[in-house]
C-alpha cells in the first residue's frame, strides 16, 4: 500500500501498486478516487453544505468528549488499549487489514456503548464472539397505522448481543445500494427482545411516515453490550405497503 499527497499532510489517496496503480482510494486536491459496482471511479470533489442534524452534532460531541476522556485514563489503562488494538483488525477501503490506535479503539467502542445506552468502559476488553444474525423488515405507511416491523433471529436476542438499527428515508424503488450517509439510527434490538420488534416510533421521529410504494433500507450493526465491540453489519430492504 502507498499513499500519495503533498508535504503539508493534506489530501491523500490510498492505492495498491500494480504495473502502474491497480487500486486507489481517497482524494488528491479536488480529485476523488473511489469504486462502485461498475468499477473504478474518478470524480471531482464537491464540498457539500453542512446540514447536520441535532443528533449528528451530538454524535460529534460524543466523539470529541471520548477522545478527551482517553487522555484522562491511567497509564496502565492506556497501555491496555494500545496492546488490545492488535486483537481487533479492520479492513480499510482497499480491503487491506489495518489496526486502530489504542485511542481510536477506545473511542469507537465507547461511542457504540453511548449509542445503545450502556455504561462506558475504561479497561480494554477481550474480543467478543457475536451470534449469527438474520433480519428482515416489513414497512407500512400511515393510511391506518404505520409500522416498521423487524423479524430477526436468534429470538429472543441472546445475552451480550445488541443490534443497533439504522434506516433510510423513503427512497425510489429502483435504488438497490444507498450511500452510507443515507442511514440514521432509529433504535435497537436488545438482549432478550423477541421477534418481531416494531421500531416505527424511532423511524417517524427521524424521517416522518414511510411512503407507500417507496423503498426503505435497514442496516443492522451488531454491538457487544458489555464492551461496545462492533460486529459485521448487514442490510435488509422492503417496499413500503399500504397499512390495512
């Protein structure tokens, strides 16, 4: 893996060397390198207007507070997080294995715990073995009573496993792969919850009522309830039907 950028440490693109360059991700100046279903994409970078919601602004504040709190840990606790980072490999945008710093791991795990309403931790945890999950959704409009029903396994949800649920607003039925930025947190499935669960209240609070004939996506992000470790996310989708 190589990085290309300027001497000021500004925009960088990440690439895998080939005969010339086989894979490249990131941005250099105003050029963005990415990939979609059609293959490699190069486009001009357009800086969007920052229309972050109150919830998103709060999320940023949580991350900043956690970064500050890491510096308040004991030397032994910081050393524990630095050592534990090797136990939690991730894949970057090129599919290569990377490892977070101890601070980044602490922030990530505790941000997940804040999201699902659990207590923060100061000691680095051991890796958690997640259950194997499946989930489908059925979404109805508000003609009679709106619904966002999630049918999932295992049921009841097993101890230590929480599914954080993110969803999109009502999208065109022809969309098959919405951007990650389209998803917002609407609720969670906690240990001992039994299938099905209706998260319509959380959905409506974020997006309003679902629209019949449109498509809605859900992304399920496993989170270890005690440690905040994240598992592999997965998605489901449904066309919104008319409530009976």
